[in-house]
């Protein structure tokens, strides 16, 4: 059996971004057909994206008519906001921390550059999972021992 193609980056993610942007701008009753038109996406593909996003808890949609009627996107979840970077997550925090360190290293004086490189290298050596855990603890304020 051939491997199925990845639809996330070409179908679900663009639709989720478009829906989130419109909802953030105050729009309501986002018809899937309008989202598809804005994205120049086949309406059937847009419907498949909404179904998949809804099944995995990224958004809520309401079917206007009972059987295969148009769907209206009414809400995106916290999970979706984290995926899109609207809300913090440990993974986004870790990525931003490493990007900030790289930027500081590029601009630093030689003495500071060496210290910053040691910090970055220590974090890289600790492993991504640990850096993500630390970033998540900082973002959520759930630092062990702090009560």
C-alpha cells in the first residue's frame, strides 16, 4: 500500500489559520465555502479539512442543514491556538528561547558571545524534551517547588 500524503500543511493548517484569523477579527458564522474560496481551495477539500480538524479537537463546526448541509465554523480550541502560536506552548517557548539565544550570540561582543554559546550548547545538550518542559513550566507558571 502506498503511503498517504501529508495533508496538514497544504489543507488543514491553512484553513485553520484562516478561520482563526477571521474569528479573531470578530467574524462569526464562518461558512466552509467562504473559507475555501478565500484560500482558493476546492470546497470538498475544505470540508475534509474541517472534518479532520473537528475530529481532532482543533475547531467546532455546526452543520446548518441536517444531512451534508453547509458547515459553519464557530470556534477554535486552545489546542488550535497553541498550534498556531497564538497561545504559548512549551514547544513554541523552547523554539523562541533558542532563536533568541542565536540572535543574541550573533550580536554579542566576544566575551558575551562565548558565555551565550555555552548556555545554548548546554540547552542543546540537555535535549529538546527537557527544554520544552522548562519552557512549559515558565509559561504556565507551574514551576515545581513554587507554591
